[in-house]
C-alpha cells in the first residue's frame, strides 16, 4: 500500500462525505479522490507533476 499525503480542497472532503452519506461504495469514493488528485497534480497548470516530487509525498508500507 502506498500512502500519499496531498493537500486537497475542502470541496473534495465535502464530496467524499456526501458520497459516504449516500451509501456510495468504495469505488465511487476512489473515483472522487482520483479526479481530485489528478487535478491537483497534473492539471493545475504545472509543467510537471510537482506533487510527486514534493516533500509532502509519504510512501510507506503498513507493518501488519
């Protein structure tokens, strides 16, 4: 498992909570996150995906 810590706007959290409250499945929530990460990392006008080279990226594996 890869953990990615990336700032996302509050609107994304609201959309995720609304999906959860509407009994949306994990797949729907993953789509919401993927769209938000894609926008944040690749479509924000940056020439390169800077989110993946910044110190805010944390990659680790659970110890369980």
